[in-house]
C-alpha cells in the first residue's frame, strides 16, 4: 500500500535527495525528474494497484498533486 512517506522516499531516491529535502510543492522537473523515471514510477505504482498515467503525472509534477492522484483524492481516474 502506498503512503505519502513512501512516495516521497521513492521520488527522493530517484532524484538523489533526502526525503526531507523534497517539499510537497516542489516542481519535480526542476528537481531533476525525467520522463523515463516517470514511466518507471507509473509501472511500479500500477503494479501496486494505482490507477495513474504518465500524462496525469507529467501534467502536475509536484508531490502534492501526485499524492492526490495516487490516494484517490485528486481529479479524474486514469
């Protein structure tokens, strides 16, 4: 099951940051996120049952927006 802390840790690891360095509203592209990493995360999260797409994540590249989608509190389903 995904948690906000787990998602933050996954992102931080891929961005070579400590989880505490990654704020909820940081632009993940500005932090160094690339499209290949998004594809990897989408695959991983889908395997865990999350209904999320590359387009969903690329459209709003912040931890807060991604968590809203992953936790089901965000906009539409993928």
